[in-house]
């Protein structure tokens, strides 16, 4: 083993702490180093090597290392977990839509427990939310603090790893470095943020459904497909019909495709062209709607 020939400089990134340990007094482990009198108030601190490795406890100090950065605790912010339970870690300020969803979940859970207690049956386990399809949402990441990122890069951390850690730590430098220290040996440390982590950060923006156009409705009609397949329950300009046989009357009615395929021979009445209509045939007539059934 190579013996140490140079002293060891230990300092904090913000200048609050700095000390030099002579070469012959540098112990082999981090724990022994932090047991020295100079570190009396920082015995549980973590140290960062010039290549961005976080050290603590019984980690060894290579004789070739001449400088270490010490992490002094400051105000901590919650770190977004790497597990799926990260959904429970709410950011300090959440978007209104996300907050509403959380409130609804809480109310639903409370009512389930209340009803279960009243009936004497155990409450059902909450059903975990499935991750939506990737093409149904956008990701808008919060800004990474430039100063903290610059400090981490200057300490030797990889830039992309530092960015991820700062995002999960909500720009707390100490928490970001601590997160790296806890996960630096994980195989997935450099993987992209999971959907659960993105949602906990408030970075998920669900896309608004595409508004159908008259061309979409026309194409569906040309192919004999119920226009509900392209419009959903969104009002669209189109011709419509009532069917007394199936009780599609008053404001209820069917599209041209359903009038031709599902209600042929019925007591139909053409109602003309409406700017605000969607087909009620699949909703009111269910499985007898062949125009939508073939599409599905």
C-alpha cells in the first residue's frame, strides 16, 4: 500500500469550514478522520472526493487524495423517493389539478373506511393508479438551480447525475449529494426519472383531448362508422336523426351512420344539421349499435 506523502485539505463548498490535516496524521478511514478534534461538531458529516464519490463511515481515504469537500448540514427539503411510493411525496407547492386529485383521493379513502366501519367489513385496498400512455402527457421539468449545479460539477460529479439529484432534492445541494451517496452504487442511478418521480415533482402535464373536426366526422360517416368513435361526448357539427322505435327522441338522436346501419327500417325522422350534437346510439342502445361495435 502506498503511504501518504502530502497533507489533506478538507473544506466546505460554501467556505464555512476549512482545515488541513498533516500527511502523517491522516487516518485510513473516513470515520477515523471525522473522529479527529477538528471535526468535533461534524462527526456524522459526509465527504466528497474530487471525482464525485461520496464517502462516509468506514470508507477508505486513498493516499493519492489531497482534497475533500465536507458537507455541512443546512435546512433540508424532502427528497423525491426513487420507489413507486414517490407519489406520496408531495412538492411544497403542487399544481391546482394535482392538489384536487389528492383531495379527492383522501375523501374517497375516508368514505371507504367510514362505510366499512359502519358495515363491519374491512375497507378495500386502494387501487394503484396505472401509468398513462406516454403520448397522453408532456413532461415539463422544474428548473435546476444553476449555482448548485455548478458547485456539484466543480466537486467532480457527472453533470447529468447532478441534474437528476438536484431535481429529486428540489435544488437542495446537501440533499442532492446525500441522494447520490445513497444510490451511487445502484445500477439504475443514471436512468431517467420514473413517472412516479415526475408526478411527485409536478412535472406531468396531461394533454387535452384532440377536438374533432367536421372532416373527422365526415370521414367516419363515409366509412359507415358511428361518429361517437371520433367525437366522444364532444359536440360536433353534423346531421342527426331521431328514432321513435328506440326512444331516441327530443334531444337524443343518432348520427347518419347509425341511422343507416343500426336503425334501418325504424321510425326515423331527419332532424337536419346541428352544430352541437354527438351520437346517442352507442350510449342508449348499447350492444345493438353495430356501427361503433365494429370500430371498437
